[in-house]
């Protein structure tokens, strides 16, 4: 029997009648929070600005509330920030995802530890 470096990969997505929020939207929102710009966040993620807008618009439609405040150009150059609900959702999502990953790792080790790392000694197979 060949032993491999098995490890869990837990992802967390929110659904209504379709997927509306997950790791990609969360990452985009974190970058908007840091960079204060959807365009800069999209560039930072190697993503087209139009795709970033589509992702956020679809998430907002599915969730039923706005995730971003945005202003267009002008004297101050425009920008974007998370709405209050967007901030709360992202914080709750991050906390829930973190706990799910931790719990998933514990379950993985409890049930699948025998299939990870070094093979057991022959007398223990």
C-alpha cells in the first residue's frame, strides 16, 4: 500500500437557490477593504474589473443586500468600501470558515490519520 500526504481541504459557501457567497467573493472583499478600490482589488487578483463587478453584483443579488459602497472618479479619484452589512458578513464568514477548517482537521485526524504520512510498521498493518 502506498502512503501519500493526504490532507483535508474544507471550503465554505453560502447558497440561496444558487451559490451567492464563498471564498472568491470573500477574498475580493478583503482586497477592497485593504485597497479601497474594486479596480485595484481586481488587478491585485489578476481579474478583469468587469468580472469583479459581476461577482459582487451576483453575490448582492443572492444575499439581498449591498456589499460595497462605491464612488466614481472626480476630484478625490473615487473608491470603494464595504457596507456595514458587508463588513459584518465578511467577519462572520471568516470566523465560521476558520472554525469549520479547525473542526475538519480534527475530524480528518480522528478518522483518516492511518492514511497519512509514513506507513505504519509491518506488524501494525
